[in-house]
């Protein structure tokens, strides 16, 4: 779970061949020295949608919103991938997170956001 509440920005890349690290690096200009990890979408959403005992109303609402987002992705896309781009090797991990997939029309769509994990 991120320690910031950054907004989501849309991702729309027309006419791409595949959803992979190479496409991501080319589209975003990510150099080879920057770490890019792929995460299973079920694991990503589970970590965002599972509440814990003692969660306040803000945390419960955040989890509800992520469950809604997960449902939308599952309904409209079939092979959602999560990419975690680690721009800094510091103790506080600054990440750019992309939730993307390829549509039947051949476009890559999804969302991206920033996160800080310690």
C-alpha cells in the first residue's frame, strides 16, 4: 500500500504490439539503469483491497474504490499487467505504477500513478 494518495492518470498508447517491459521503457523513456518489476494483478489488487482490523473510514473507502477499479479492469480487459518502475534506490521507494492491458482493437490502455513505499 502506498503512503501517498496520488491521482491516477490515463494511459492510452495506440498501435502497440505487446504489453511488456520493452514497450513500457520505449514509451516512457525509462533508461536501462532504472528497475522495472512486473507484478501479478491479483496480488496487486489484493494488497489494495483487503482491509485490516482497525482501519478507519478513509482506509475502508480507499479499499472499496480499489475493489471497484479491479472490477472494471476485470470486466473490460483480460490480461492486466502491473508494472512497478523504481526511479530511486533510496530507502523510501519512489515508484511509478502502471496498470495496463491491450484492448481487442490493439491499443494499450490503463492507469498510472505514483507511490511511496517504505
